[in-house]
C-alpha cells in the first residue's frame, strides 16, 4: 500500500462511511458469536493497518497485531497500541499452535502471494472452537485504480473461497457477499474514474472528497444492509465476509447460516 494511503486512512477511518461500516460489521459479527467465544482470551488482528480495528478488539480480550509496513506501525504507536509484531503475513505466523480465541483478517488476503497458506496458518494458531473473521474484495468487475493503489493482487468469489477452505480443519459459520446495495454506484464511479482520470499515480477511492450529507447517507445505507446481513446472505456485492470456526475434534465441514 502506498504511504499516502496509510496517512489518509488514519485521518478518515473514524468518519468515512466505508471504514465506519467495517467497524460496525466487526462489532456485529463479534456480538453474534456464542458466549464462550467471547470469553476474555487472546485476539489476533492480521494486517493491523493504522489500528482502528485493534482499538475495537481491545474490548474483547488481550490483543495482538501483525503489520509489515513501518509506516503503518508509526500510526499504531500513535494510537498507543501494544503487542504489535512487525512480520510478513505471507510467511508462517510467529505463534504457537492453538493460541488465539479470535482472529481477524479484514482486507488482507488480497495483498498476499500466499493467501491459501495464511488461511491454513490462521487455523493452526486458532484455538479449537476459536473463530476467524475474514473479509476480502469480490469480483474482478470491480477491479480499478483503487486496487492498484492498495497493492491488491486479486479479488475473490465466494465459490472460490469455499472451495479453498472446504478441506481445511474448520467449519464455515457465515459466508456472504456484502456491500450489495451500493455495488452498482461503486462500479459506476470506478468506471467513470478509469475513463476520465488523468492522474499518473493510482489512488484509492478514499481520496474522493464527499460532502458530509453524502457521507452520512452512504453510511446509513451501508449499516442498514449490514443489519440485514445477520439474517440473510447476499448473492452479490463488492466484498465477501467469512466467519470460520476451528474444529474441536469434529471433521471439517460447512455450517452456513
């Protein structure tokens, strides 16, 4: 990710509709786990970025963060976050087996060469019965300068992810696309930018300046959809959510709701 992307992320992630929606999604997903899963334990956030997700996770247990970018780690220190490990998630995670009760990996897999290996590593370091929350961007049709600026290597489909995970030592508790409601406006904006932008350097959508009323409206629509996500799975969207549970003696399988 470009250095300027971390800078703007740090300054807008508490107000921008997309980041606030991501935080709402995390809280909602955690609230949907069983009480045993939410017992105070060790929690790992992979790709901690500038730290807003870790700040939320601190309410649920002892948090650890992995981040490779030294630029991002500067912002993590500004947020006074501790137990930050500078490591490359493309390699083996520097933890023993069965360490964490909750692992979050939100918008990280798409940055890695070894995305399948990281999925296996997260299951390895998760405790039996522990939960793993994964979010990734969906569908190549949405590929744009946004992906280039954030150094994405791919976008995913739900079918592809399920095929990868099916034989792993976990159960799939939730599997759905999301950001369905705003998917067509997002596609339109990215297509418009690709045709008419003359910038030589790719920039993410976060550089787009939005009027406050538009930011509030988008945030309202996004959160309304995410509330529905608790009850249904969407057939299409800009992103994909997976909630996995490491098997605790049972055979791997799918338990989608």
